[in-house]
C-alpha cells in the first residue's frame, strides 16, 4: 500500500483536540457528580495523633469525609518492577506518616470549591519526628546506603565483566569523578484526575493514566474485587512522562469516596499535589571511573549510582542501565544503591535510568577526550561496540556511527576549536558539545481487533493510550496500510479496558508492541476477506490465490489484471454480513505464556533487550551550541542538532515531535529543572511552576532532527525501534559539555544554574 506508512500524516485527533472535543478524564459529564479534596500530611515523619474533622463536617455542601478512622481495609499491591502500584504504601490504614503530602483522608462535597474549602478546615494533630530529607543531606551526614543483593541489582541493569582492577592498572589516563542530578518532577499539562462511578459492585474509573490495565488490576486488588468488576476508561491523556505509568493513591481514594456518598466522585489533583502524589525522578549521586590508554581505548569503566527512595518502598533509578552496552571496554562494573528518606516513592520519569546515567557517563567521556586531547566524536568511534559488549549478542541494528557522522556534518563540528573559551561571538562565550543517545527497545505482548463493516468503514480497537505522542494517528496509519483502505475509512479506538489488552504506554514500547498487534489483526482481516472472495464463485477473483491479489482503496484486484476487481463492500453484501472481524495477539519473539498472562492481567510489561537474542536499542547523537554571558553566567541554547537511528519511522512528523520533546526535556534537565526540599521540614518548596522552572518557547532554539538507519525487522514486524524517550538521553551531557567548552567550567551537578558558573 503506497504512502500511508512513513508519511507525516496529520494527527487524526488534531481537530478534536483543538476544538476541545477530546475528552480527558476530568471532562466526562456525569449526572449528580460530587467532588473530592485530599487531606494531606504537612509533616514528613511521625504520627497523626488526632484528625479533627468537625469543622469540615459542618461546612456547607460536605457529603462525607473518610480518614483512617473509618476507611475500609485495603489490600496492598506490588510496585515496579513486579506490579502496577505506584508505591507499596496503602492509604488510610494507620496513622504513621512517612512523607509530607501523604494522603490522610478525602473530603467529599457538592462542588470542588466546597470540597477544597472543607479539606482546609481539617485539623491534624501530629507527633513529629525528625525526618531524613534528601539523599545529599544523608550522604553529607555520613549515612552509607547498604549494598544491594546482586540479583536485585541485576534486575535494574547492574552488570559487570572482565576485571576492573586490571583494567585500571592498564590505564594510562584515568577520569574519576562524581556527578549528581537533582530530584525532578514530571509536570504534565493535565494533572492526575479520576472520576469514580459505582453501579452496584461494578466500578467505572475515568482516569488519566498510561496503563488502564494496571489501574484495573491495582484497584480491583486493593478493593478485593474481581478484575471484571472494574472498568477503566482513558481516551486522552494530557501528558504523563512516567507519572501516570503506575497507579497512585488518589485513584483508590476516589473509588472509596464514590462508594461512601453513592454518587460519582471527581478528584483532580492540584499542581502542588502533583509534586507529592504521583512520584518523581529521584536525586542521584553517581561515581564514574574511566581508564584508557593514551590512544583512547577504554580499559575500565565503573559506574556506581545512589538514588533516593522512600522509607517504605524500594525504587531504584538504574543510572548504569546503558553503561554496560555503550562502549567496547573489556572491564566494567555498574551498580546501584538506594538511600531511603522521608519522601514519597520515586517513579519512572523521562528515560528513568538512562537520562541521569548518561549525563554522568557522557560527561566523563568528554572529560576523557580533553585529558587525551582526542576529539570527543573520535574518542567514541575508537571505542565503538560492534556487538553488545556485555552479552556478546549481535545488535538488532545499530547506525550510531552514522548518527555521529551525519549529526557532526550537519552541525559543522569540524570547525570546532577544541580549546575551552576559544570561541566567542562579541561578548558571548560560544561552546560546542556533543553526547551519545541510546534507549532500549522494550516489547510486550499486545492484542487488537479489526472490523470491517458493510459500508466499507473499518474500526480497529486496542486498549492502549494516547498520551500526546500520536497513538491514534500511527495506529490508523498501520491499520489503513494493512487493510488497503484510505485513512478516512479507518477509525481507531483505544483507552478502555473492555478493548483488547495491551501493556503500559511507557518505556517507548507502544508502536513496536501495540502497533505489531494492530498490524497483525488488520492483516488477518484483509486475508479473511480475500479468502472469502477467492472461494466465492460469484466473485471476479474466484479461484485465484491470495498472493495474486492486491488491495487498494478498499478494492481487491488481480495484480496482473487490475480490471478484475471488486470492493470489500461487495463481498460483505453478497454474504449478507454486517461486519467481518479478526482478533490477534502478538507476543515478542522471546515471550512466553507467563509474560502474556502478566501483561494481560495488568501485572507487568517489561520485555526487551534483556531477554531477546538480539541486543535491541535505538541510538542517537546530540550536537549543541551554547552561548554563555560571562558576566551573568546565563546559558542560552543557540542551536541543537540530533541525529537518530530509531529503525523505521512510520510518521516522521510525530516521531520528530517526540524527539524534540525529549530534547526540550534535556534542556530543562541541564539548565533549569530542580525540585528543592526544605532540609529541616522535608517539604518540597518548589511545588509550583513559578519556582520549578521548565523550558518555555523562548528557551528553545530551532532544533534539527535527522533520521538515519534502516528498518529493523529483528526488533519487530514493523521495523520500528524506540522513539519516545530517546531524545532526552544524553541531551543534558551534550549541553554540559558545551558549557565546559564555552567557559572551561566543568559542571558535574545539575542543573547548570548561573551561580555555578560565576
Ligand atoms: Mo516513560 S518514563 O516509561 O512514561
């Protein structure tokens, strides 16, 4: 089929979005709605000795209040990597306080304003203890996080090979540095929101989530209901970036509230609550040691990371997850540890281990390039890995050398004078930096159903998600291509647990996993329709074989004689059928029945480079120019070029949008984004978009993205690799490296704010 795949098809849901007709979780109009507002802890550690709800109870419009006094018993649910809950702490089961912002109850009223007002009247009495506040504070105090058991560490990408001590002994040049990244928050435009509605013991949740089946499993388990009793609907999500991958407390609180008052209850988190209720990227401190020969061959890499977690749950940000696969170095160790503090549990955010980890590794590589006086691109090429250096497996595909070459050429890298502070424009210092990007190809089992109706329209359905990345559009393209129909004849539906099962829309897996299922179902339907024609004596195609038939524009025709043809609609009409349909499940090549069961029941979703016979990754190279004002320390991004190998690109426009989004996240990570916690109170002091800076239009120059590489059919039948989280990986390092080139100042602690450059 010509022209549908690989084309910048405009968003099929664009009109719905710009006209406001696209319905997000909080926008479902239900009759007789009530509204929830959360009661939260203002202290970070201790006990709630008494919760005085009298004044709230008496406030106008209040319909009910739930606290630990009268909350039902809830079951706990496992969290990542084994389960779908955001954290293991189940709300309202006791009076122990683990972090500021912990949910202590919910007030339900007849309007949102009255609910929020009443919640403000609740008086919580505490017995306060001194909290452990942040990773860096704890390290400064001399607390040493324990070593993790190797098996646990391995799950999170801890690895090793060769003999590190020997590798370091062989080294003629060594880099040995500590890098750190702050806590960051996702800040999607749409806050978390849930509407819960009960009909007898059937619960429907309209929820803003990246994983409807995970929400269903979590809430059913917590409430002790069979999964069939819970339906989750989520047709549009206004950004997630990881904070909507798992199910957080507020969803079950909305369900409890709706049951309590016997009405639908809507609960929308405030911007401030988004800082304490749905996870965050935890602070990391990373130690990187590189050893190399004089001619730039790596002899040793050690990458050890410590990240912050809550005091009740073990969440690791695996900063070394890409370190083992990146360079052909024989001796290596990567490992991770966790520091528990009084904060909520961290979660996935924008390439969770890869982004902070590659800031450290790719900064260290730049330091090594300077120590050796070798161009940073050349240093990376000298250590280029032609197979996965950790496992020895072949790459499914790898065009990273092409990314370096094409990116450097477009950027004009050969004109760079390598000396720090050597390039100026008027008063401004000019810096050019680069770094590598990579992201694993994760694949999960997924299912889809394709239907063709008597009028010639197709409907393809799969319970996946539209988080702003273009799922509706690309799935419509895949369906139209497989069915031989024009785009306008195909409608794609998603975001409902009544639809075929899919994994979390996270870790950049949707096109490879769900797209493969959509393609399989649509191809099966097309095949079925062709077979009906071939077997039908009334068809002009009677008696031919399937390979001889082409389908285009809804017409089946004989390839060697296109005048012999008929429409899909003729076939359905002759058979008196209203609809023909085909359902397919696709499992990644190495997945088994247990994997299918785990994904389809909303337990977990991870498959990928860990288990496949190929090492599967997307790759890229970032090149950036910064301008630094030497008097104020202000850094501006002047130019950005990213060259990427993400396999086959099905929609260049939406793929580019995701990569640009990733690079913008990288600019935020490098220069602005930082969640600050009061070291005494353990409360976040930047819980708003005035104090927590994200890049705005004026911070972002023209970003050029280039696609290199070829379709990767080892990765999946569509030939795609991962796109969504690739753009951020390495972007912050490229910027930090450019800042060093401009100023001679090596900033190893993000974000690179003015004070660090003065
Ligand atoms: Mo992504 S951090 O898996 O939404």
